[in-house]
C-alpha cells in the first residue's frame, strides 16, 4: 500500500513539474544615474511621508509653518541634503517607550511564580 501511494505521489509530482512554467532571468546593465535617481526618489518619499504624518503637521502648524511651503522646500533641496535628512529620519526611534515591556515582563514573571509555587 505504501508503494502505491509513493508511486502515485511521484507521478503527480512529475506531472506538476512538467506543467509548471519555466521562467528565465534576464540581466541587463543599468547606469549609475538610474540607481542614483531611484535612491534619491526613495529618500524624498521618506521625507515627504514623514512630513505627512499628523504629529509632524500639527507641530509645523504650531510653529506657523505651512505644509505646502515645507513640501516646496523639500523639492528644492539637493540630493545630498535629502539623503542626510532621510538618514536622520530613519535612525529615529519608533516612538515607543519601555513601560509596556516592563509591565509585560512583570506580569509574565508573576504568572510563572504563581504556577510554580501553586503546587
């Protein structure tokens, strides 16, 4: 019985391999200007996405800065300035503090202690 299932499975796998489409990879040369422009666009989109956040927009409004003016200034920045600013944005902490983690560790420790000494 085991050999019947093994043969059937092997035949099924062979049929599926024959029917599966073959994809061939194509490689080509690209210029450094294409890579640089793609990286520059990614950095600009990072900065613009950061500026679109509600917290950042409210901070800019409290300082008396218009969001459209800021976006125009980002568009006028050089690639090096945008890259530097995007690097600073990406290196910022995610905004969470450790209080929740500490409470979670204390709760888990209390549960483990309760289960351990309940016996």
